[in-house]
């Protein structure tokens, strides 16, 4: 049965927004503290709609990334800089340091190479879904666009690696159907190979951590989050007080690994997956956004419950942007 790519484009961008929206109220909280608020998350959402009234910078920047691709018919540096500057007028919601400082410098015409923050934060990976979608048939161009889009705001190699890994994962998942599933080993082979043999120390460390994740999928979600929640984080950024607890660090590698872990643990249901992503603990909105992009690319919009779609602010605008991005994809491929 042929893949409905438009459905997958809509699913992925909606997935980002749903995960971001549901995770936003829990940002900065330990997973245990989040879970203490409810016995049934679905009921909690229904009874506390006001808590889930917006998404954050994760979705905002994802949509600006999509708009840049639409305007340029693909990656164009000028369009990306323009869109990230436009984001300042949204205004930004819950913005991370790397993105906001770079965007402000870009606004005042500081060259992007000087404007970019040397941050290994997850700000470039949270917005990468549109690149994974548009370039899913051209992996060389995908990798190039992922790196170029990342270094506009984050010059740190961890940020670029995370962007490549998630874009490549989305490109892989878009061709897979939930009814038939996919090979977990093949998935890891694909994403690890996307950043292997780079001769960059951090990229190689990322490959090793992904390899450890591959062999840890039998762990319960709580145990896995405790194990990987500060993966790759070095002093002075490692948070000692959260050692042995589920609190996902905003470092790119930590966030990406935890998002992939939850996605693969909850591969049979978009709803179950997004609920676990959004309540991961720590940088919950970004775990939700990144993992939601993966889940949406895999399940497609048709497998996302309507009530979750309607939870998202301005979801119809997201659908229109998805359709425009799909038109660029259709014209190219």
C-alpha cells in the first residue's frame, strides 16, 4: 500500500506541537513529581485544559523552519535567518538561551557565524522535523540542510549531530507503516550511520551512546530515563542533585536519546507514546516535541486522536503549513 506522504507531513508537525503542548506545563519538574499529579493523564488533560493552552518555542521555531523551506523551495540561508528573526515578534515562548541570543544578534545584522551561540542545547533539534520531512528522499541534502540550519544559532557539534540524527530518523520513519512495523536494529543502523565516521569526538561519543541505547530497550521507561537523562553531559553542566532521577537534561544528546527511547518503548500507540514523552521530566516540552515529530512521522495524522489535535493552539495553521511544505516536496521529488 503506497505511503500517504501528506498524512505523514501533517502527523509529524502536529506531533511536534502536541508533544510540546502537553509537556510545557511540566518543564523543569522531576518525572516523579509530574506523575504525582494524576493516575490517568488523559483525565488530567480533560480536567485541566487551561494548563495546555499553548505550545512553546519548540513549535514556533519548527513552523518558522517550515516557512523558510517553503519560501526558499528548500534550504536557503537568507530565508532561515529571516524566519528566525521573525520569531522574535511572535513573541518567543519559553525560549532557550542559544536560540534567543543568536536570533537577537541576527536581528541587528551580526553575521550568523558570529551570532551563533556555542551551545550544545537541544534548540536546533527541536525544530528539525520539517527538514527530515522535505528531504526524506535525498539523505545527502538532508544532512547538509540539518547541519546548515543548526549552525545558524548553535555552533556546538552536539547541536548539529542531534539535528542530523532526528532528521534522519524522521526520513526513515516516514516510509514505515504502523501495521507492518519496522526493524529496530535497522533503525539504529540508519541513525548511527548518519553521524558516524565524522572524526568529531562528540559525534563519535553520540554514536556510542546510541549503541548503548540500542542494548537497553528492555529497561522499563523510568529506569531508562534515569540511565540516559544526562547522557553526554560534562561538568559543570551535569546536575548532581538529579543523579539517579528522571530529569531529562536540555543538552542535545540527552534529550534526543531519551526521546528516541520513549518512542521505541511505546511504538504501538501514538497516544501512549505522546503521553510518556510529555511526562518524561526535566525538559519535558522538548522531549515531547522531538519524540512527537518522530511519532507523527511514523503514525501519520490519521492515527492521531482528534481530541489531541484540537488541544493544539492554531492547529489548522499547522495543517496549512504542512500542506505547503508537502507541495514543495511533491514538486522536488
